[in-house]
C-alpha cells in the first residue's frame, strides 16, 4: 500500500492483530499518510496494531510523534493497542512517545505481549439516507439497550446520541448511516459511519446554524467523543462513549 511520497506500508493480519510494515523514509510530506493508515487499521478493531520499524527511516525525532498522535485519537475508541517493534536503537531513550506507545525489540515479542481484549457486545444496523432513519435508529438503540440490561438513564442518553449522529448523516451527506453499538466494561459506544470524508466538527454555539450543530448535544451527553477519518476510502466514523453504569 502506497501511503505517500517515499513511503509504502504492507498491512497483513497476524494472530488477530494487524501488522503494519512501513518501508522507506518518514518525513513531513508523508507523515499524515502514515497516521491515516494506522487510524484506518485501528478502526477495523483488531486485537492490536503492531508496527514493524525495521525498514523505516525517520527523518527527525519529532516525526515519531505520529505514533503518539494515533494513540491519542484511538485510546478512547476503538481502544485498540498500538505497539512498536524495533530496532529500538533508533528511538530515543527519553521521549514522550514512550509514555503512550509500548516499544519491543521484535515483532514476535510485541505479538506475545498483546493481551486478550475485554469481552464486548456489539450490534449493527445499516440505515438508508432517508428522513425516517433517525426514528429507526432510536427504536434500534432502545431494543438493544433493553436486551443488554443497560440502565434506563444510559439507554435514554444512547437513544439521544444515536438520533443526533444519524440525523447529521441524513442531513449533511448522501450516505447510508452504519450505526454500531458496543458495550465493553463500563463504556457504551455509539458510533455512526458514513461515506462522506468531511470531518465532524463542533459549531460555534453563538453562530448561525450550520453543519454539525447536533454534535453540541453529543459532546454534552458523552463521556468523550471523536471522529476518525478514513481518507483512503473517503469515509469517517463519528463515535461517542457513554458511562454505562450511570443511573
């Protein structure tokens, strides 16, 4: 996979993980391409994303921040571990990178340290680009939350969040809305994927109504929320994590 000028990435599944082997030179010109490739891998929700650094030349220590940037964008959702595998001599001993990303000597060592993810419950629904889709989303979320014995207050919040996210998709894109619910531990995730590459952003509360207005409510209701782009396929996922124990 070509990720940018002077850099290619080979991505393959290994033991339930995605092993990414970038080869070439990492520089300012392809920094964003490598970041987006790793984000795309994380959104596929493997056990972990393992990056083999053996064939990667880094033109400047500051460029290593690409790995911390990916971790920060994915730590809340989809919460997929990001691990690096040697040669560790090219990574500074003291760097902010090591606060976020674990570095191992070899790919085998990295794979051996990937823990089993916490059990998850998932439910999916694909909704057309139609005015009735927000209503269908609300009914779907209610049904799933009852089936999963989610507290009433959390169910109510999840219904509101799903309705806003699907409404945004219907109003501002020509895409179907791919609604996904995920319950893991104390977190309930509501995520909606669409085929529009435009990022979901909060509007100025004091400004005129515009795209993304419903995200203000999502931001107020959720423990955390975000938007993960997939520029390769021209898609994105907007997600919100709720406290599943609130009540």
